[in-house]
C-alpha cells in the first residue's frame, strides 16, 4: 500500500510541475517556423534568379532592337544574356535560347513547348538563329535549369522530387521571353 501511495504522489507531483514547458513548446514549434523560413529563403532565391534571367533577356532584346547587336548569333545572344544575368551560375553551359519568327498578319500562338537543356543527353541539339527578313516579329525565349539553393529545405526537396526525370535531374527550369521586330530596310 505504501508503494502505491509513493507512486501516486510522484505521479501527481510530476503532473503539477510546470518546469520545462517552454522548452517543449519550443521543440514543437521551432522546426515548423524554421521550415517556413527556409522555404521563404528558397523561393526568394529562385525569384531573384528568374528576375535576373528576365532582365538579361530584356536587355539583350533591347540591344538587338536598337542595333547594338547588328548580326546576332546564338553564342552572342547567350553570352550577352549571361553577362547581364549575374546570379546564374554556369550560365553559358546551362542556358538554351530559341528565336521564334511569327507573322503578325497571320497570327498563330507561340508554342508552349520550351526548349531547355536536357541533362540526360551528352550532346545537345544545335539551335540555329535565323537572320530574319525585314519587318518580322521575333520572339527570343531563354530557358536555364537551376539547382535549388537549399535542396534539403521543404521547397528545395519538393523541387528535386518533382523534377527527378533524366532531363531535369533535380533542377527547375526558369523561362524568360522577349520580343522585337526586325526594323524595315535593315540589311542582314
């Protein structure tokens, strides 16, 4: 009987004791808030990279439009986009561009199939840049595959898991597009 009374007293004292409750709350809540912080940071880095790619495409398209790049080639356009886009590591190896010519009088939508680097292929297909005729509407579309900044965060892990195919190999594709018109009476 005495042992049962001691055990009951110990259990009731243990249940009334509130020392360490803040530690329990911290241990339960901190990982959730830290996970949200990491996801916010990851999405901020991805957004900044995408903004820099957009800026690179916009600046390059503007330079083609005003004539600073008179005879654009694939390598010149890629190099200029990479020079302006500061946050993209290995830009020249990972950036793929395509020029799409459209007739404004006989409009068809731009294809949603984006050409991006296929990480599963050793040799990438060659993309040609068409030196278009005068007064043609041209779309420059750029795609770059980037790795998550924090692949162990919840968002980074989701990106890696959702892009586990051979062509993506855990990366996410950032796409930017710009348009310009080849000025009339311009000699190619």
